[in-house]
């Protein structure tokens, strides 16, 4: 899993009094992953999680969330294919009426499993690539997976799934956007997500090595626009700009507790897949029902509405549009999750973002990246 | 491709586009179109039109059915305009 779902139709900001359904349910089935990507948003201390939810726990989560109105289901991780019960979970989710998205590295997706998942009712597969070349893909994921992913891409099409190709962009691969798009065209992808890295988890740890320069970003946007004009309606291409380059923050998660519900491998329920870092008590599905968690738990109600806001957000006319931006980014950069997202140029902490962008203007030549690869050993060492 | 399908023949048999799924959501009291990582919440007239697009009935038959169901006449212009829009978004397709 690399990006939050970007194109669910927005609804009005939730307040505790008017809680709508958790339309988007993301299940991070496991933190185990054969890849070790440097831009992973998973928590850097993921190796401390050892007790994953059981099949029955996940099945109960699916039923309870569906009863609340959840309809888009993401199955992610880590690598969800490492769960041997994935087909069981997909079958139940399909029976319940979910639209089921599998977010995968492709590792472990062979002919047998892809056919079994289709029979179980899987709707779509999002396959991640780290780059258009074997060398960079394999370097960035710290594995040898490029050939295998290419085979999986062919399997996905062969079995009639719509295919979303997801490539997380950053300083080390953003100059390859033309090649990445050409690769997507060769693979007959239906959707391509060029998602610039969001700086949480491992990506934040590696931020100064990953943040592109403004020139790189503008070139990539231009190349993408040209490709879109040429390809027409055959493929939909999403380009997610890194918010560090914006002057106004993103309406993150459409406001916490508004439409997104994430369950982590150990059962912690979060209003955003990055929210585990926040200094709040988040409920666990082992101890409480999804209905109480979504509607009544203090962790989910904390950032609903706007009573929690400080200045400059509190009196800002845009607070109903961007909800003050991202709580995790505010916490990560300023130490207070109730501050304005420092991406906003009205934030007194905006310089923290512009300083990072300024550092990214250094020349690219002869850069030897020293990155933290997301593996259990590094996780234990830095947390 | 977008916006070019301004016409749809009365004899065409529209169906929900490949990769899209139409379903009624009780929690939203609305029909929704589901697709990879996305959802469109439909208003009631859009829902009534799309749920009749089964690839078997023609545009003419669908218009007649809607007029009967809602005791209205002269719906053809609005219905075909919406269908043309839905085609441009790939929500609908015409299978030859």
C-alpha cells in the first residue's frame, strides 16, 4: 500500500453529531512484506507487531463495517498475499457486497491464486512498481522483483481484472516518468497512479534523500500531461503532487473520522493509515465493535468537526475545505497534531516545509543515496 | 474521447461499463457506481436510468419504461443526454 485512495467523492466534514458511514475500509492484513521499500508509509517500528488478527477477527470486522455502510474495501499491508486466508476474506467480502481492491507488490501472485481470487470475487488489483527499469525497481525495493512483477501484470490482464499500476515517485525515479508511462501502456494498464511520496513512516525517515526538486517535479507533470493528451480515454493517469510544494494543505482523509477506516495488522482501528503515530488512544477491534469504534470512540471523535482547531485554522474561511490539512503531518513536523498542517503558507511553521524543499534544490549529480530500507532489522534498530 | 459522444442511437443497447459495478447502498440511500478505488454516488434519476441499462434493452425501450414508471412524457432528451455523459465517463458502454 502506498497511497491513500484519492478519488472517493467527498462529503461534508463530519462532526460527532453527524457521523456518516466509513465508506472506505482499509485492512492492513499484515506488516510482513517481501519488499523493503524506502518510501513505505508503514510505521518504522512495525517489527514490534507480532500478533496479527485471526481469520475470524477479520471476518467479523468485514461484517460489522459493511453493516455501517462501508463499501470500498482495500486489502493491503505489508503484502496481503502473505496471508494464506486471503481467498476466504475476499469471498466473504464479496458476499457482503464490498468492491474489493487488492493492493499488492505482486510477489506471491501466481496463476493458481489469481484464479482463486477471481472466483472468490476480487474486483481489482493494484500492482506496485518501484520504477520502469529492473535496476531501479530492484534497488528501491531492495529485492529482485522486476521480472516477476512484469509477469504478474500480464496475469492480471489475462484474468480480466482492471489493472491499476501504482508507482510511488520521488527524487530517484521521478525523471523516469516517460519510461514508466510507456511501461504502463505496454502492460495495458487501465489506470496509472503516479503518486509522489507522502512523507510519513519510512519515507519521512528518508525524506531528504527522496524529495524531488521543483524542476524535476514540473518536468514530470509536463511529461504526464503530454502522455494524457496522446493516450486519450484508453488509460486514466493520476498524478499526485507532493504536498510539500503546495501553498494550501490537502483535505487529508476528507477530515479524520469522515469516510476512512483503517484496521492495522494487530487490530488497531485508525481514522487514517498513518494515524498510529498520533498521541491518541485508538481502539482495537479485539476489544470493541466496529460500530462503537467508528461512532463513539474518543480516538475517532477527537478530530471530527472543528472544535479542536487552533489559529490560524480556527478563524480561516478555508477550514471547511481543507480541515486544516493533515493531522499526522502537523504532529510529525511541529509536535502538536492540532496545529495547522505546515504545508499551509499561513502556518507559523511553514518554513519547516519550505526549508526541506530548498534543500532539495541541490544538484542531482553523483548523489550516493544512503537510505533506510524497510526491513525488520532496521525497524528494530531505529525504534 | 471525453465529451465526444454527444449522441446515442435510439436503437443502441447500453450496458454498465467494464470495470464498473452498479449497486444500491442502503446506508447512503442511493445507487453508487463502484470502480477501482473509487465511487460515484448517483442521484435518483441517474440511478433509475443506469439500473435499466442491462445491455438487452434499447434506449427507446428504457425511455418508455421510465416514462411509464414515473408517469411522465418527453423524457427522451434528458435521458439520452445523461446516457451520452455516462458513455463519455465509461460508466456505460455499447456492446456491438
